């Protein structure tokens, strides 16, 4: 089938042979004189030869041309073969549902032939690009055709056996940037994690085999080098960069251990920091922040590397742009969220907290809270992460020293929150409650300097103990939620007694029950009651205890209610309700981290039991 002949623009009528020259600046009269020899062939009426400007259809009567697009654009219309082809085009270029091994082999063979031909022509006509440009167009097209292989990840092992993965990787360094971008696009399609989200075990295994084959052929280094190449040549293709970052994310989704490998063996982290430092927003900057959060999420080694590269300062610089202004659209909001998540991940490490303090991160977060822009929602989250754990003691002391309590307690008392909720519909009081009580509990656990601790406790005693009233309001609210969750869980447990569940199913059911309880606010309730009990213990006047007792009795509760919550809290310390130690990168650091975590958990448990018994 000769496609070129089928879609050739219709030729003008045979009697339309004389070319009439218009004046350089024609007037209306000259335009009227200029018309085809055959007046019936009116090109204005039918948008092509063969359509008459009849009274019923002509534009002079105010009516639109005929509705048939084939007639409008092709004069007398398309023949049957043309219509069939356009039906296929209009339906979209749909990939086949599946392909088999013989089909895949034919596709691979064709690709290999075109790659070899292109290499041969490039060498033979190195100084005459016209001679090899057609082969590169063919190569680009065939790389796109190979995307059909993504329909059958269960036969990816055949791609590896045939060495196709190595061929595609070799094209990442192709002299023609368009070819390298097409190769990346193919890799992105083949490794898309959605392909195996609900697929068979064979598909999952096929994906693992392909990713391993790519990694063994140094795919990570080639991909990162390609990013740098695009950047250095200043010919950056936005979709090409996006697809490259996507391929790396796909690799990590298949094998999470690769997150450390790509940081340790390539300069990806440097590239990401350079990328997010820029002030101009685009989708690739946003994607870079997302990938950064993924890289830091589970790897202590990556978090330490970020600190060594000055990454904490970069994150704070990015966030500082939003202290007095809001992101412009949802994509930029996602960028902001990703940077906050990355910063919180770094704060899981003692070294990260040191960098945070040195970069005046605490001051920036307090400023964000005071400015009451969108960033306020996550500023308290960052502060709660910074003060958490034994290594949060310096942050807790610094928080009080820079008058952070002047920001903390107005937020606790919900000053200005009503208007803030109207402005930002995504604001969650429940979420902020958790951050606030986490900060207060960390201050009580970590403030060892007597003067700083007294400054904190005195905030509860002043102003007619209104802050204690606020804590009790929160206690009653969260206690009611948790009690309702407990009732639902108890009913569910009774129904399970009639079911024949094995050990694994029972364990999964228990985890589900505990998660439902946490969702209802049990963790926040534990911290609240710890703060209430601690303030009662520290208050020498006894006024706080009287207020707490009065509010509990008014709700049909007693001090025993708080003691029961604290007892469960003490039992859970070091488990699900307490932060787990960071993943170390060596055996020696693992022992140190475990010892530090265990020691802190024991001290925390003793503190909880101490204030519980003091009640």
C-alpha cells in the first residue's frame, strides 16, 4: 500500500493552468478580478476542488460548510481505503494486549538490524549527515515500536537472553540526542511499575530479570550521565529528563536496595540538588524532589550523604522561598510537600539535626508558622521530627532559647486557626494536634536544663490555667474517639472467634486492630496524657491537678483513666508507638544505634511510669 499516494493533496483541475500575479499590495477590486478560470471550482466554498458554493451551503448565506470532515478537507471525500486508515488513526495508536515470544524476536531482530545500519552509515558518512539521517529516523521509529513489548512483561527474560537490554542502553550515549531520548522512553515503558501492579508472578519475575540485566550493564551510571549530558549541552528535553528520572524510580520500586547503589556509585544526588536549587519551577524540578524523598526514605547512608553534600542547606533554601508566599498550582504544592518530606527524613539522623540547627532551620520553621501561609501545615511536622528522640535534645533546648514557646502555645490555643481553615481547606486540626503534642512531649523528655524546663512548665500555670483546660478538651475528644474504636475492635474480635484463622491471619488481624486504634488518635492521646501527667507532677502549687481532676470527674472519668492510658503507652515504648532506630550502613553503627535506641527507650519508659505513679 502506497501511503504517500493515498494521502497526496488533491491536484487542481486540469484547466486551472494560468498563474495570475497579484499586485504587491492588492486592493479589493483586483482581488475580485482574481478568480479561477472555471468559476464553478470555488476553493472557498468546499475548502478544496469540486464543491460548489451553493445557496444552501455557501458561506455567503451564513451557513457552515458540510459537516462531513472528509468532504471539507478532501474535496470529493476519501475512498474506502483512505477512510479505513483514518479510522485506525482516529482510534489512537493502541498497543497490542499481549505479544508472544516469536513476535518479540522479530521485533528485536528488526531493531538490531536498524541499529547496525545506523552505526555503519554514521561511520561511512561521518562528514555527511544527510546520508545517515534516514537511518536515524528509522531507528527512532523502531524504538517506539519496541514499546509494544511492555504488553507482556512475563517474557522480558527473552529480551535479556537476546541482549536487547544492552543494545538499548548503548543508545543512551548516541550522538543524536533524539535517539538517546527515545531509548530512555522505551526503558521507561518497559520498566513501568504499573505493569506488574496486578499482574501475574511471571510478570513480576520478568520485570526483576530485566531490571537486574539493566543494572548489571551499568544502567544507573548511563542514565545519570545522560542527565548531565543534556544539562551540559543545554539542549535539555523536558520529557527526556522526566523519563530518565522515572526509569530510576522504576528500578527502585522493583529493588529498593538500588536507592543506596545509585547514590553511592553515581552523581545522581548532586544532580538532584543542583536541579531543585533553581528558582524556576517546572515538572522536572518537582519530579527531582519526589525522587529525592524516595532516596532518603529508607536509607541512612543516603541521608548522611545528603548532609555531606550540603543538602540540608539546599532544602532550607528551597523552603525559604515559600515562607511568605504560596505555591501557584497543585504541582508546585507537591514540590513543597516533597521537600518537607525529604527534610523530615534527614532529621531522623543525629547528623541531620546538627545540619538543621547550623542552617537555622528551627528559625525558618517558626517564621513559617507566624506567616500563616501554606507552609505552616508542614513546619510543625518538621519541628516535631527535629525534637524527637535522644538526639533531639539540642533542638529542644534551642527551640526554647529562640522563644519558640511564644509560637507553640498560641497554636495550641487555636489562635487564628478559624481564618486559616477558611483560607486553606486542606488544613487538618487532627494532624496539627499530633505535631503539637509530640513537640510538647519531646520538650518534657529532653529538656535537662532546669531553667528551660521551668519556662515551659510555667506556660501551663499562667492565665488561669487555660492551657491545661485546652489539654483536657483534647483529652476528652481523643479519648471518646479511641473508646469508639475500641468498641468496634471488640465487636470484630468476637466475630473472629467463630472463624478458623491460622496464626498469620490472627497476627494480621491484630495489626489491623492496632492501626485502626492509632487512626482514631490513640498515639496523640498517649502523648497528651503524658504531658498532662507530667505538668501535674511538676506543678508545686497543685492547681493543675485540681483542674485536671475536676474536668475528668465532670466527664465521668478519673485519674485512673489517664493512668490506664499511660500504662499502655509504657508497654508500647520501643515498639510501634515509638520511632525505630535509623537503618545504619555498617555493622558497627548498627550496634551503636541499637544501644542508643534501647537506652533512650528505657529512660522514656521509666519517665512514663514515674509520672503515672506520681498521680
